[in-house]
């Protein structure tokens, strides 16, 4: 009887911290801030830079993933749409650790793809890991308290011509209206973020 009770307590006494698809964080959690992340604009960026923005869109992306490359035009379109609203900011972050995703390569990509938003390098990969980001591209929408209101894919089809629902747009609109998004989490679709492997002790 005691063993059964112990098992019950182990399973249910503590709330799960991971989302349905995110292995680390859940919707409603406040995410870890970033400090001194270098950007392709030659500047150092911090979480505090966005403190006046009620809504922040963060996309983990990279230069090399075919999915990420395919989504560049859609991310540009998303950024252009919300640039018209000074309550919203969009930031892209690259956590990959390969030469083709170096800050120098990112700067070339930003020019080539005509990015109009900050493109930052998570050199230590601490931010991506703490947010549970696993794919490129993977999107997070944060509210004024920097709680996650949505995380996952941008839309409902990797083929732009077939996509009918933009989850990120819907989440931003709901948040600005003081409501919860109808869809708060989806499966992120894309390449695995190339995290440095650490030895198990």
C-alpha cells in the first residue's frame, strides 16, 4: 500500500513543467531572458530592449535548414505585417553550432534575405535549451509579462500555398485583445537544432 502511495505522489504531487510538445516549458510560463546576444546589425541585444512591447514574437531559425530557408519569406511577411503595430516586436535567434550558422554567415543571410528584424546568435546555446526550442523554425509568442501564450509552428502547412491558418498571427491578435489564443501549442516542424552534445556523468 505504501509503495502504491509513493508512486502516486511521485507522479502527481508535482506539476509537469513541459508542454505537450515542448520538452522544457509549458504555455503560461515566464521564459528565461537573454542578455548580450550579438546581432547581425553589429549590436548587442538584451531582453530589456523590448520592455515597452506588449507582445514579442521569437522565432528560432537558422541559415542551413531547408525548412528555415523555405520559411524566410513568410517570416519577412510576418515581420512586415506587425511592424505596422508598435506594440509588437519580432526577433529571430540562431542556436545552431556549425560554421554555416556563424554570426558572419548570419550577417550574409540577413542581407541576402532582406531581414528587417533582429537576427541574434545564441552562441552558448543556453537560451535555446532553456526555452526547449528543438526545431528550425520554431515560434514563441510572449505577452507583456513575457509568459508564453503560444509556441510551435507558424502555420498549418509547410507549403505556403496550402497554409490556411497562421497560428502566430492569431496568437498575437488574441493577446493584443486581452484574450487567450484558441490554439496555444502545436508541433514545431523543421530541422533539429544542432546542440553541442554533452557527456553524461
